[in-house]
């Protein structure tokens, strides 16, 4: 048995939302299901790399979330309208938004 009788490692970089395998040219990573891409040469260290619409002219999808707001530890949380570009093929993406229900603490 030689080394090549066993499988190779096959690393896949996935979209953080829909799990699709990202396509890359080495400098940017694209999710065609979500219609967005990230500009980074290193997807393993992409903290702060903001996704960009593939079609910069496209409007956000804006679909409303179905889950109602919920309260927890003095804050109200809700799912914001979908921020992906309109026409995306993946499921809607609703970033979590919140506001404080308690009055601001006066600064003493
Ligand atoms: Zn995606
Ligand atoms: Zn959507």
C-alpha cells in the first residue's frame, strides 16, 4: 500500500450563514447563494472582514423576521429585517438587534 491509497484532506471554506462552499480567487471569497463576498487573503483570520454585495447596486432584501421580540435581562431583542441583497437564494439572514429597556444609569 502506498501513501496515495488513502484520501487527501479536503478543506472547505463555508459561508457563515448558509454553509455553501465559497468560491475564491485567492483574494476574495464569494457566496453565490447569499450574493455576497468577503475581501480577505486569509479566511481563517477574517475577523472584521465585512461582507460586500456582489452587485453593489442591489437593494437589501428587507424581509421581516417571523419570530417576535423577546425580553431578557432588561433588554429587548428582535431579529432585524434581512440584510442580504434582494434575490438571494439562501434563507433570509436576520441579524440580532436589541435595545435596553431600563433607563440609562445617571452618571455620578
Ligand atoms: Zn451564503
Ligand atoms: Zn432575505
